[in-house]
C-alpha cells in the first residue's frame, strides 16, 4: 500500500534531520555565547549579528533572548545614529521586526527614530501598531499623542468648527458648479470636505490630491463613510506632480483649494496654481463681457486675495526676537554681539531664515499697540496666470505709512482677505472671529527705535521666491530719512536724503556695507524660545542666587574638611549644565569663582558667544568647557569628564517650551543623583505641578470637531477626532478665553533629589468656586531650585508656554462641589480624570 510505505520513509527522513541537530545546536550555542560575550565587551554590532544568527536558526530561543536582543538592538542603533549611519540603523530595525513583528517595544523605538529623522507619517504608523498590540503602553501612547500634534495640526479642528468659513466655501463652490464648472480638482484636500461640497453641488467629476499620507488615508476613510469613494478620485501626491491623462483623464474647469497659511503664500499656492493653469486647468475666460461656456473654461476658488498690514509695538514679540536686556544673572552681556531669532525678513531670500512667524494677535500676552493704520500691501488674482508668474519678479514696492501712535517698533503684522468669488470673502484679520492667526514680521535692527506721531515709516514689499516679504527699512522724520538697517542713532543722522551729494551717498553706502560686515561677523542665531529665555531676568537671577548659595556652602565644607590648606585648581567645584539649546547657566556658575563649569552648548557660533561673555566678565578661559565637543556618545551626557571628582551641581532641563515635562526626566535625575558629591545638588531640586479647573469652549474647539451635527452634512468628525489628543500644548493661559471654576491647586510633585518621595499617581480634591462645565485643567510648574528659591512657568516673563488636559466629557459642577482628580504621570505624560465626589471630604494635603 503506497500510503503505508510512505509514512515510515517520512518518519525516517525526520529522524535523519534530528540526528543533524547537534551540529546545528552547537552553532547556535556558540553564537549565543559569543553574543553574550560581545555584550559584556560592549561590542554591540557583533552581538547583534550573533543574535540574528541564533534567532533565525533557532526560533525557539525568541522568548528566552527577547530582552537581551532588544537591549543589543537599541545600543547598536544608538551607535549607528551617533555616526550618521542611518540606512544601516533602519536595516537593523527591519531585521528585528522580521523576527519580532508584534513586539510593541521595538515598533515604538523604530517610530522614535523615524520621528527624529522627520518621517512623521511612518512614525505615527509604528506608534499606532504598538498601541494596538498593547493599548496600555505609556511610551507608545505619549509618542502617538506627540506625533498626532504634528500630523493633524490643531487648525484642522478649528477650521472644521468654523461654521461661517465652511458655509462660505460651500456656497462659492455650489455657485461655480451650478454655473457650469462640472469637473473639479481639490488641491490639498485634507479631510476631503471641499471636494465633497463640489460633488454634492452636482459636479460630474471630482478629483482630489493630498501630500500627507496621514491626511490622505483619513480622507479616504471620510469619502468611504460618506459613500463618495466611487465618485471622487483621490491621489496621494503633490499637485505639482500630477499630469493629464496619467493622474486625471482631462483638464478640469474648477480648482478649489485652501493651501494658504497666515502669510498667504507659505504653503506654495502660487507654484501650485501656475502648474495647475498650465497642466490641469482649462484656459481662463478671455474677457469679462465675453460669453463663454463655463464648462470649457477654467477658474479657481479662491479667486484672489488682498493682503493688509500694520506696524505694532509688542513686548511679547520683542522678547522672542531680539535682545532686550543688558545684564543676565549678574553677567554683562554687552559683548555677546548681535543675537537674533531665525525669523528675519529681507528682500533677498535666505534659506537659513524664516521670513515670518505667526501669532493670534487677539490672544497675544500683554496685547499690542497699533502704530499705524492698516495698509494694503498687495493684491493678487489667482485667475490670472500672467500675474501669478510675474509675482516673484515684481519690483520692490516702497510704502510710506504715517505713524498714528508713538511706540517702539517691534513688528509688522499681516493678514489677508480671501476672495472666494465676486460676492463672498473670508478675512483673517486680528479683529475677526476666525480660525486664522496673523503673520508677524519682527523688526531686529531698530534696537529700541521709538516711532513718534508725524513720523512716516517706510516699508518695502516684495515677493521673491513666491514668499511675501515685508521689511521696515527707514523712518522719515523732520525731512530726514533714518535708515533702520544701519542702526543709526536718530540724533546723529546726516543730511536729508534728497540733499545728499554723490560723494555723501557713496560714503553712506560704504558705511552701510561696513556695518553689514560687522553684523555678519558677530551674528548668532537663537531660537525664539532661547531668545525669550535670555531675556528672562528673573529666571537667571534665581539660578544665580541658588548657585551662589550652594557654592558658598560647598566652599565652607571644603575649608572645614582641610582647615589651613590653600585651595588649588584641583579643589575647584564642578558644575554641569545639560540644558537643551543655548544656556548661560554654566557661565553664571563659573562667574561665582572657584568653579569649573561644563556647558552642553554644541553650536559653534553659540560657543563663541559664551567665550566672549566669559572673557568680558573676567571668567578664566579654563573655567568654562564645552564637554560635548569631546563626546562621541550622547549617552555619556551625565558622565564626569574626569573621574577624580564628582559633580557639585548638575543642572537639568526639565520642562519643554510647549509646557510638557521633558521625556526621561526622572531617569536622568536618577543617574544625576549617583554622580553628585556629598552635599551637591540637582537644579532644580523639585517640580510642583499646579493647575486649575476651567470652562473653555476655545480649548474644545481646538481639540476636536464639536457637536452632534455633521459638518455641512458630511460625516467627518469621527475620523478626524481619532487624532484628538488629551493634552493641549503651547497654551498661553494668561490670554485663554475661559472661566475659572476653582482656585489654583497642587496636582503633583516630582522630587529630583529624593527618589523615595516620588509616586506615579495621586488623587487630589478641589472645590468648585463657581458653577459651570469643567472642560479642561490647565497646568504649569513651580520649579524649586532649592527650599527657598523657585521660578514659575506661569510668570509673565516665562519663555515656557502652558499645557492643559482637555476632558473627554465636560463635567458640570455647582459652586461648592468637590471634584476628585485622578492625576497620573507615566514617563513624562500627565493624564487627569475628574468626577464629582459627594459627600465632600477633607482636602488632600
């Protein structure tokens, strides 16, 4: 019987393979032993290769070796990252995921690398997979929330909650389609709402494109849910790459788009529309009075825009973009040279600088003062391709603005009116109830120049590289032109420009050239938050006082230990500052004498600034060291450069500018405690998280699409709200529209000096002082440098923003109700849930 004879043969073949297993097992065993020996020798690359061999040959060892394999992978990829071998790094992760495709820790770690490299869509996918595998995995949840803020920016929620904006776009699209524009392309579709409006209005064919992978996938889900996935074709690509008939079968009669930012042109609408007019759109209508079939001609919604601007004074803008103080923490900073933020506008493009930043002027801390009336800076017709093509080559326009109020010139603010068609428009002005911010062009070169009524401010407007550029170049005062770019003293300006001789003009030009060369020589760029930190006197004075106290105590301790012995360089106190970015704290420590300070500032230009300041403040050169210059391994951040002596003080950067606790803070604090000498201290020693119950519709509108009704009749909210995050960051609590429903309350304490005092969760009772709906709990930090000295991230001069936990469901309270808050800190992520407790109990201390 054939089947009967087959079985023993199959069995014999199996037994023969098993007899070969000893050699295989010996290879596996020796490779496993080699991997462990390489780990002991910190040869992580070789260890990783051995583990790959072991786990591919003997998958049964996966559970046994999982933890060691993870450790080896992470160590080896850290080394690859530090030397820029990025492709090999990702190859290692792909090999690891082939072995462990459902390992949430490896998925999360690869997502972190992808996010750091700028691959946000791919990072989000890995974080999302890790969360699906383990929904309670705190690191993956925190990472997903962080990347969600990048992928689906908060303005998506604001726009979808802006009913007036949605209605006007819908009406303009409906009007165009009904007039004969029956083929439509939605450029930068986002959620797909404009394309769906066109289909609902009766367009025969609708196409859409979206560059962001996350938004493309979201739009596909939205179209499917609204049963339009068969009638709207969406492609994942730039409109600039689209071709007829490859991507769409024919040219369309209508393009709809909202690819505009606060500065109008920043999202590339000019380039997109020029390409569309040449490749994707039917030709425009030839004349206003000439009748043509709308289906045979092309048009764009929005049809055009008018840009407005005004000069203003604002301390908040000033302190983020230029140096406002002459002394910081007892240090004179006059020798720092020119410091400025990376936001600086000039007629000529500069890839290292952004021409403008954005602010919501209605919520600007400290407010602002308008120094001129609003003026028209530019008009643009999106239906005129010649005008679009000629925009970058337009001559620089000089506008003279009468100064209406005296004040310090800090910035030009810009907004626009978007003309959807001849009947309807949207305004992004500061007085409008709009989802838009305004573009801010900070003034760097005036050094406190005060405008006076009767002055005229000269502004230049240009559009080089299709970016709108506004520059304050001069002030006309009493018949004289004061050149702001050359930083001249108004009291020492020369003759009126109109009366200058050619020789005088040449001398002025040479003087300007010399000034420009000097500025370039001493120029140093700081991030906006770093500039604001540098301008924070209170912060630096607090650190200076706390460091002075500690250094005095340590000096006394050294003298008491060896009375009568003269101190030498070996007895210096060692202070390490591991602050992120530019920091003066190491130099402040060194200025107290008998201290050698180590700075983590990495950028060469910034190191040069610190060296100049050290020299001008009589700090010996050898007492300030940039230790990262000699460190190849980032993981050595908290190690002593010299093993003979421990640190007297370690300064940790604990709070991100956005208002969140820095990742891995407590791990760094744990390591830092081991490296302190007896009597040494971590700065800060303790962080107290404080908060308040508030009712804020603004936070709800910025966090999720609100209400039960569909947006313009479309089912969008369930899909975009997947990217709702529970913590709102970069919040200015001082200008937040909200009602306070309680007093300030202590939510949590992080003790960086005493590990046994820490916990991961806490319940806090807070009494409502007013009736209302608790929609959010804004929070901030009191940073205690020691027992007496502290700084608050809520202070008016703080460079930090605040954050807020937005509740999933608002909690209605009456005055006198006790609300129990369950506060948790997992890694660096704070979560808070709230419910009313009855009957009331005593306040928890």
